[in-house]
């Protein structure tokens, strides 16, 4: 028993450290949840333009709509902007700038406008693990809502948790309970046209 006791203790220590590491990864919605997501079958990307808080343009010409999130609307043609729309766009631009536009996408769908839909992970060195799930980060920071209607995303559960935490902290779009959700805003503008 004395001969195998160090091995048993060593094994238990490894299990404990592994469990604590996993627990720590999910401690903060803004960082850990956004950073701990996986992207199997992902494609390398370079973002060349942030179009708004939930859409980017890639170097290969594709427009990418973020899966499972909906940011306040920016001005499109005659359509007015929503409060918070430019803030969401600027926040996403700052993330993309930190990553020098580099990351990867896990494609989940194509929307009715022909845009690729997916989860985007950005490579940002000063974040834990050197990357951040941009979809989750936009929700966790209060710059977008979890869009349950279109949430066929690998990490949709984490998005929901991120939104609950952002709402509890009254971040961004959650600061005002009467803030109009983008899908309601678009429907109202269409009806008024």
C-alpha cells in the first residue's frame, strides 16, 4: 500500500487540477465562456470589414452573419439605426482589430440573403487560450441578444448563459428594460413602411 500510495495521490491531484481548470474556464461569461468554446470542422478566416454588430465581410468575399446573436441595427439605406447599433459595431471592430482580423469560423447555415451563418472565433493573444468566441463575447458584453429563433449553433447553451449574466449585470442592451429587440424593431419598421 505504501508503494502505490504516491501514485494514487498523484492521480487524484491530476484529476483535481483538471476539474479546477475546467471550472475556472466557465467562471466569467465575458471571458471564460467566450474563450472555452470549440470549433470542430472550422475554416481559417480573415475579416476585412465589420458591417455591423453581427455581420462581417471576409477576405474571400463572403458576408458572415453571426449564428445565434442579434445586435441592435445600424442605419441601412433609409432604415434608421437603433440605439446601441453603432456601439455594437465599434465593440466588434475592436475585437477584430485585436485579432488583426484572424480567426476561424464554424459554418452552421446559409441565411435567406445568401450570407454564410456561423460561429466566429478570433485569435486574440491577451485572452485566455489566445482566442475568444466572438458570438458569445458580443452577448456577454451586452452588445447583442441571444437570438433563440436562429440558434442552431454548437455553443448555443453558452450563449444563453452569457445573456443571463449580461442581463443580471444590466450591461449594454440590458441597461434599459424597454430596449426594443432588433427583430421587433425590424418588424415595426417594415409595418410602418
